[in-house]
C-alpha cells in the first residue's frame, strides 16, 4: 500500500497557472505533469479563490493560535525538562559539578 504523493505548493501553483493560461487541456497538463486532471481543477480553483489575498492590505494574515495546543506543548516542555534534569543527575551520581 503506497502513500499519496505530496506536492510542493510551488509545483501546485505552477500547474494551476498553466491551467489558467488555457493553452492545454487539463488532460494534457495531467499527462505532462503526472497528476490527475481533478487535482489540476482543484488547484486552479484554489488559486482563483485565494488570489485576492495577495493584494490585501497589511501583508500576510497572522496565524491563528490554538490555545489548547499551546497548553499541551507547554506541558510537554515541562515533562521533558523534568526528564532531562533527572537523567543529567542520574548520569552524574557523584554530583561533581
């Protein structure tokens, strides 16, 4: 069983722009780039829907912060700090600092 191929955003943009040009059909582009025509249609639609965001004032949008994930990560940092302290103390039983 194989995993699905992950395409880089740059590749998707390149294929979507080629589709927007309209010089080749989706089937021709799919053959040329080795992807399914449905993916080309989806990438083209995503490009058209997101294109207006390039011209929004204030640059890029700030990423949304997931407070629950931040709490989980802080807890994990605490666990790792305790474990690190334990292992550094146990590897130096004489306490010679």
